[in-house]
C-alpha cells in the first residue's frame, strides 16, 4: 500500500524507530488499516488542509508488541483492535495549541488529549476517531510522581 490518505504514506503511519531497533513487526491488519484510513481522512486531512502546511506525525499505528515496548497505555487506541489514534505535532509555525483548538472546535473526534507540556502549549496532540459513536472526550495528560494521569478539560 502506498498511501493511507492524501498526505500520509503507509510508511509514515507504521514507522517506528523502536520497532526497527527491536525488530518488532508493526503491521496493521485489514480492520486496523481501515480505521487508520478513516482517521486520516476525517481528522488529519481536514487539519492539514486548514493550515495548508505539513503536520508532523509522531505516532500512528502501533502493534501490541510495539505498544508494550514503548510503555503505551494498555488498550491504547493506537493499537489493539483499533488503529484509530494519532499523535501529531505542529511544524512550520503552527503550534500544537492551534492544532488542538482547531480539532476541538471543528472536527469530529473520539478523544482529544493535550499531551503534557504546560498551560500554554501541549508537547504534542493525541486525537482518535471512530466511524460512529465519537464521544468528544477532551483530556489533559499530566505526570505526577512518575505516573501519567488524565484530567478532563
């Protein structure tokens, strides 16, 4: 497969330095791939088109083995039976806060997470999407005593 969507290649969606280093297979099944395409078309592409500049993908699909290896949450929407979450970063003068606010106010989503950072700017933006039953949950990830917790925004 060449592209997940207009601006996301299959390689970008499945790329992981950890997977390469640890020789972990990071290959989505057909259902996960369909979810990835839905997310890319319904969330990523509208954000990309709105800002008309590249948006960096930090993490998209993770196989279960890769998710465990990187310390991802169990049941993460990046993997399991899902493949329906993406972590993105602003580039070319676009801030993560601008991306977060645009998604929150203009895009259908399941979860939107302000990942760490401070009160002015998240370190990155996590967003997930389901074909139906998007819950529009907005959270902020914080570290306390070495553990991640999530608070409603």
